[in-house]
């Protein structure tokens, strides 16, 4: 059986990419023989292959919220898996509205999809996505228990953090969120907390570079995302065994390096720490 691990496939916060940047958000969770993709940002298909996952073996996909950097590649991933031999339904768990996206994606590719159905005799793509609306509480994924916590990511209301508990390990993925006290009991004692993070010192420079000339982007970032030192505090209080930062904002400003992320997080957290990079594998041990 595949060893329990998490692979950070894409670690950039936000949808835009530029020469040399990382890819937007997606993470692979493999525990107790289950393979789960959390979020499907641009690049997730390549990321899965690079992590050694055969696309035809996809089983479960969970989308934390409907910002494009978390699901822009969902349709293309399904379609590519289909052409790679996927012929079983995939559980697709996500917020209300995901069914509309799926219908729209299928409609946009109608020419190609119906051609391949006729011409190559492939199975029906539409029914491959078994969509379930995500909600607070918990659900079983094979032998794993997935718990869902509504986080704080205005103006989106349906935005969620996830916790996976298996026979030996537990992993928490924060999703996009401001720091919230509820994350502390939710992440209590986890082997790994993957938390989004923002470097406050880099926000001003970022807004100057890509902003729209007013304060909206800065206000959005500050009320909807989590400064690295506060993430460290959450991890310390939750007593997690390992903290990995992802969804890094900013992550393409040469003035801010890994050392800045480390020193900001170390103000409040002294445990195992990883600053996520695309393709980083985090084995779950012990
Ligand atoms: Zn995001
Ligand atoms: Zn978001």
C-alpha cells in the first residue's frame, strides 16, 4: 500500500502566473490507501502525474471553495483522466455551484466529448463526476474520516477547512482563511497542518504591483487570509507535529525569500516547519 503522505502540488496563492512563478493551489493526500486531491488549481493535472499518481486511478476530489485558483483546472483534469483511461465514477465533493461549473465545462467541450464518445467508444464522461455538496460535519472516505469546518474567507461564505483522520495519521488543510480560533481545536494534535499564509510585509509591494489603483485588493487580502506569524500561533496552540505553509502570498517577489517566511513563522512557532514548494512531498511518519 502507498505510504501515507501529502504532496503539495501547487503552492501559490492567487490565480495569476508569470515567468518563473509557482502554480496555484492543489494538494494530494494519500492515507490508508485512499488518494484524495484537495483543490484543482491550474497545474494540478501535471502535478498529480509528477507525484506518481495515474490519472485513471483518481478516486476523490474535494474543492474547498470556488475561487478560481482552487478549481480552474477541475474540468480539464477530469477530461484528461478520461482520455488516460478513467472509467469509474469519481467522488467530487465541493460547494454549491460546482454542478454548474461541471455542466458548463461539458457544454464548452461538447464537440470534442461527443466526438470521442462516437469515435473512440469512451464511457460517458458526464456521469464520471459524482458531485456531493460539501457541508460542515464529517463524512467517510473509505476508511478515512473527513471533517469539514467552515472557515472565514469573505466575501465567499462556502469556504472550508478539511481534516482527514486515518488509522495512524491525521492531516488538516486550512483552505483559504483568515486566522480563526476554531482552527485550534479542529487541528488539535494533527500530524500535519497545511495552512495558507501571507507575509504581511510583502502585501503592500504586491498591491502596488498588481493592484487596481485602489485599496480593494489589500483589504481583501487582509480580511480573508492569514499572516504567517498568526498561523504559527495557531499551529503552536493546536500542538500539531508539523506545520507546512502553502498558498503563499506573495510568492513571486524576489525581495521576499524562504528566510522571510521562516523568521516570521518562528516568532510564534518552534516545531517542525516546511515552507511549501510545488511538488514538496511530506511523508507522514510514526
Ligand atoms: Zn486561493
Ligand atoms: Zn480563496
